[in-house]
C-alpha cells in the first residue's frame, strides 16, 4: 500500500511543521506528541517494532508528559507555592 506510506509521510511532515509554527505552547506540545505517535506507526511500517515501541514510549509518552508538566509549571503565577498554598510560612 504505497498510498498509505505517502499519506503517512505527508502527515508526519505536516504535523512537524504545525508543531514548529504553533503560537500556543499547549498546541505545540500536543502536535509533538502526535508527531511521535505517527513516527512510531512509520517505524512499524518499516518492520522495526522495537524502535516503534521505544518511539511511542519515550518520544510520545514520557517526553510528552514531561513537556505538559513543564507547561503547567510555566502557566502557574510567579511565586505561588505548590505544597500548601494556605500555609502562611
């Protein structure tokens, strides 16, 4: 199915471009996660399931969660406490 491979390659390129030009950081992180998942599908199509699993787990999964967590810290107001905001000390 060469049309599927062409569509997958085109979608990977579009997703990478959208991740690069996104003005909203949340949208860029989501596009990065989608890019990683599409790359893992491409590795499966290339008959490399070990690399596909690593790409899905590390590239899309772990890195995506870390980026979303970092984005949550960046959106928090400066000087706010994480532990207990009601604690006056």
